[in-house]
């Protein structure tokens, strides 16, 4: 492991039950997780009571939060925004109670019949309003590149970061999502490197199939090496999304794992071990 990379992950890919999520994270020797889906709902909709219960369970396991895995901004640009701002306010309350300054966000879905350029002004207006609230509340919103939103490709991610320009807005770099949008990860990295605050560890093949770090065309190891050379210190979040893929059968897994299409601890461990091995190689250089 590298001492400037702190491992976290979306433990709802281990199990939907929060106790099994925390147990799985603990088993892997990790000290952080990114809550996303728990208690049968997305994290932004937790009540104060549920947030307290989660904080108590985390304390029992000695687990902290890397970032809140919210779905803020993952609505259509045509959807009601005021209601969404209330969701962000609740998410900020949850983040503060769980001891993190980071909240993952998106830059609004663009309807298929619309061009991103036509929605740019509205996207920027909404992003600025969300970031203004984050500044006031002392938290940092992390924009993730995601398919079918305004910031799905690197040039538009850069457009958001340069237009909003705030210490309360950071950049999540997700290699697999860029690949699935037809982007070259090294070119995307070159554009976004100065803004990268957080990593999502998800690699993919050219056809978009998600694979463990280092098994795809995401240049994950090279990107991490470059980031570290630039002085990066921060979180890398495991988001395995593992289905069957070429090479899965060569890894040390059981037959029942091969049969399971959904995520589980075994597949999360595959992603974890592949990335830890990669970090060892980086540290050895």
C-alpha cells in the first residue's frame, strides 16, 4: 500500500445490509467506506435517527467515512431543482454528523433529445448554487464523471471546474466511466490532473466491461504514479461493479462467485486485492 493513498469503497456492493457492509470493510483491513445505499434507501434520505444509528455502528467497527456517495445532481436538467437543494442540505447534515467534508455529486442528466451545449448555462447556474451552499457549510462537493450527464467527458468536466472555480468543488476521476464514454483515460487525466481530489477505482475494457484495476485500458497504475509525483494525497474508492469478464476464471475465486451476477464480498475482495497489488508495485518503484 502507498502511504499517501487512503483506501475506501462503496460497501453496498458487498451487501445491502449495513452491518455486512461494515463487517466486509473491516475484514479487508480498511478503515473507511463511502456510504451510498443503506437501510433500504440512498444515503441522502437518512433521517437524523438513522444517521445516529449509522454513526454508532461505524464507531463499533472503527470505520470512518471517506465521502458521502450521494446521487445529488443525478437528476434531469429539466427536473425540479429547489427540492433537490433540500436533498443537498440534508446530505450536508449527514456528512457533518458522519465526520466527512466530502460529498460526491453529478452535473445533471441531459435528455437524449437535447445537446449538452444547449443545457450548459442551466448546468453552471445549478452547480454554482450547490457549491455556494457547500462553501457556506464548509464541505466540498466532488464532481464525478458519469455517463449521460453534462460532465461525462473530460472537456466538459474541465468546463465545470474552471467555470465554477471554488475550493468547495473538487474532481473525482473514474477511469471506467471515461472509457464507457469513448474517452482515452490518459488524455482525460492530462486535462483534469490539477483538479483531481478523489479517485474511483474502476477499470474497463474497450467494450465498457468493468474489470479490476490494471486489467482494462484505463492506465490506472500510470495515472496513480503521475498523481503521486504531482504530490497527490487522498482517497481511492473501490467501486468494483464486477460482473463476469475475461480473466475472472484465472483469479482465486470459488465456483459460487462465478455463478453470481450480483456484487458480493468475494467480488469486492477481487477488486480490493487487485488494487492493493497495484499500489505495492507503485510503492516498490
